[in-house]
């Protein structure tokens, strides 16, 4: 994309008025509608069953949530990855994906990073991404998960992990929903963290993406979000732009291309109520919309991040 087109691209991102849109009916079956054989155990998931269970595979702890219907019907799968100093339980508190995803026919995987010198961290290591992918593959086989409905989402460091899934395992996922970290390597670890975007990441297979980032994020600088939108816009030729919603607090913009790839970007001005706490420094806008407590942007936000993620995944299965 040439520079003049880019200027228009960013201008549209920041200034277009809101417009309505309709999502097309999915061309693949809904989750939990097709019959399947009984689950088949493997050497890690030795006793497949409904409910929530903690499993350690490939030296990582995974919390696995399996709705009862997924023992008899082909379900979708959501991988939900926490951020620095968090756990699977804390991630689920803010996303509520075990419940929200489960109600829509999704098995949900929430991994927990190992402890390092400075607490639990994914350490921006691609081998950790590979371990999560390996467990995801296990769950798919054991529970006969729908290939068209496998998705990944994550917050902060987990957002970085989600981008690596888009880069490295695009053919295995239908769509992704990163929040709070752009598609790039951290330049340094001084707050706010800035990034250099991945250079050769998005030239291959495309997947639909819902990406969110706070404009007032005090932990991960918003400039990384703009770089990410610009880079993917170039590499995927996302020349069609539509503002789905815009007010003084947040906006949602949809970018598409001739291949039908969808990239939706949500930016917001909300600040966490716990921004004066010492945990993670001063995160301010580094938060989950629709949730209270320290890493929540506020219960009175007009949408809940977990709900948006589930809706996006339902409407964006893998293209046939």
C-alpha cells in the first residue's frame, strides 16, 4: 500500500462516522450441533469428561473446561491465554470465557505460565506457543472438535501469544482476538512497553481478527496498536474501511479485503479503577472492558470483552 493510501487508511481509522452492519450467517454448522463418537483418551487427557480439570502436559499447566454437550456433539474450541503475573483462573475471572464459551458450545483451554524470576511469564518465547498449540491439538483429537471452529484469544503477554498463533499456526485456527498488546517484539521492558512489529509474519494465510487496545494504556503503549493495524493493513491489503461504532469513549472499525478477510479494531479511553496499585506498575488503560476490579476497565462499559470475543468467534469460523 502506498503512503498516500496509508494516510487515508489511518485517517479513516480515527475520523469516520459510525455506520451499521450485518453479519452474514456462518457457512459452517454451529457448535454442538453435529453428533460425534465418544471421546478418545490419550496419554495426557487420560479421563475425558465434562466439567473443569487441571492437567499438566509438556511441562505446562492447563485448565480445561468441557461442557457436557461436547461429549456427544462436535464443539468448537477457544484457547484463552493470560498475561504477565496472571494465571488461568485470573484470566477466566476477566474474560468469563469458561461460562460464556461453554454456553455457546465451546470447549475452553486456559493455560498457566510457569513461574520465573519475576513471576509467571510467557517470556515472549515461541516454544511456549508451541506447547499450547500441542495441547490444543490433543484436545481437538480427544473430543472430536470442529476444525472450522478453533480460536485463540489472549490479554497482554497472552495477546502477544495470540499474534504468534496467527503468524505460526494460521492454518489451524479460524480467528483470533488479541487484547492489550500488538503484533511485535518488545523494544524494551520499561513501561510503557513499545514494540517493533513482526516483519515477515502476515504474508501467508489470513485469519479473521478482533483486536482491542486502550488508547490510555500505561503499560503497553498504544503506538504498538497503530503499528499493528498499519502493518496488517499493508500485508493483507485491507483497503475497505467501515466504522461500526464511534463515540468519545471508544470506536470499532472494520477492515476487509477482496478475499473476505475481516480485521476489526476496538480502541477505548477507559482506565482501570485499580490504576494506583503497585501490581504491574500503573496499567491505567491496560484493562478488560466490561469488568470491575484491578484489571477491569469498569463494569459500566458498554460491552464485555468476553462476550465480544465469543460473538466474534461464532460469526467467524474458518472459511470453507
